[in-house]
C-alpha cells in the first residue's frame, strides 16, 4: 500500500468517525429536547394545579361554593 492510499484510508476513517460523532451529538440533543419538553409539560401541569387550588381557596374565602 503506498503512502497516498494510506492517507486516503485514514482520511476516510476520520470522516466516518466524525459522521458517527455528529449523529451521536444529534441524538443526544434530540433526547435533551424531549426531556426539556417533558419538564415544561410537568411544570405547566403543576402550575395549572396550583392555580386551581388557589382559585378554590379564594372562592372558599369569598363564600363561593364549589361547582
């Protein structure tokens, strides 16, 4: 194998490794996005629940009976 073929083979292998690394990065970023969306959903649900509890307390204090 001559020097040019060795350099080409090494270059191809490096490009292959870079492609796989990029795919892994994309996958990790995608997983992070899913976790962030899930966390945002959980936080929004918690806020809705807290708002409902606060509204029930305010209504109770104002003498409004629950429906």
